[in-house]
C-alpha cells in the first residue's frame, strides 16, 4: 500500500490524477478508466 501511495504522490505532483484500487477485483481498471466508482481517486484541486 505504501508503494501505491508513493506512486499517487508522484502522479499528483505532476498534475496527473490517479486511482488506487485492488488489482484482485475483476474489471477494476476498465471501471476506473470509464469514470465509474472504483477504488480511491486522487486528484489535485485549486
């Protein structure tokens, strides 16, 4: 989990939103890419 948070921090600092989700859940990547509820979305705000 620590590695996922570190990667999300790097992405956030670069202005890239990310999603932290379980890779064990079938279809999770497709759901996240489609904007459906999936894992925890991390994005910067102004």
